[in-house]
């Protein structure tokens, strides 16, 4: 069953209610929702515009100490080519994988697991050391996807956005698009030869004056 976001006064626009799922280890919650793109995914030159649609599909699997999310996110990336400054846009899909622990005290975790402090401390330590960890919010009742989406798309953005891998860019002298004018060029002039050229012209004048 698909999960839609419930509006909650104390939660962000990227929050998904998960209280029922997280309370039952082994439970799976399907997710199919469109979020607004958070700020900070790229910049005005190239990135995912803030507020544009990000479509997220995946599953939240309940563990004894939180949720594991696996899925994909799709968004439209817009901007300009770094070489020719042409407007570009394309659809992008990124894989998402994140552990979403219930942030509770060790004592509370001990009571919930009923396995003693040693096991609980190990679980909490693993949460702290794991990569791609995004704790649940609202006392474990919500999974907030804002930071996860921002991080995933930032990592997917190229360092140098191009309209095509073989983009020729702009002429550094006049700014003409070299993709449309591949034969365009400027005659080069080396000022180091100016003195010799002047001497040549002077000698030619002297030769003409003497009639040689």
C-alpha cells in the first residue's frame, strides 16, 4: 500500500508518518510520494530547483532499532553548460539507501529490547558509526527525507555540467559558439616578430632608394 504524507503541524514537508511500522519489527511500509525539492541542491547555475518535484519510491523495513529505507528518487535538473552557457535540463534518478534509527536513550532502548545494556550499547554505537544515517524525528514517529534527498542529489551532480561531452565551448576572444561555427578562428599575431618586420621594411626602403 502506498504511503502519502500526512500534514502535521510539528513536522516538515518531507516527513512521513511511520509510528505504526517502527513499532513492529519485520513490518514493511511502501512509499510512493512526491516531495518538494529542498534548498541547496546545486545553485542557480546548475541543480534541482527548490520546490520542484522529487518523486520517491521505495520501502521502509522495520528493524528492532529503527527503519531501513531502500528506493529511488527522480527529479529534473536544470542549468547551463559550463563551456557554452547553453540552457540544459535532464531527468535524473538516484538510488537511496539509509538507516533511520529511533533516537532514544540507552536505558529506554534496554527496556524496549529486554536484552540488557550490553546489547543496547552495541546497537547505539553501530548507529553512530554507520554511514547514511538519518534519525527518525518526533520521538520516532516520522521519517524525514529532507537531508537524505539533498545529500543524494548533491553527490549525483557533476563537477562540470556539460550540454554534451564533446562541447567545444565559446571562442575565448569573441565569445562565438564554436559548436555552431566549428571552423571559426582568429589569425594569431606574435609581437616578438614586430621588431624584425620593421627592420625588414627599413632595409627594403633603403634598397629601393639606392636602386640595387
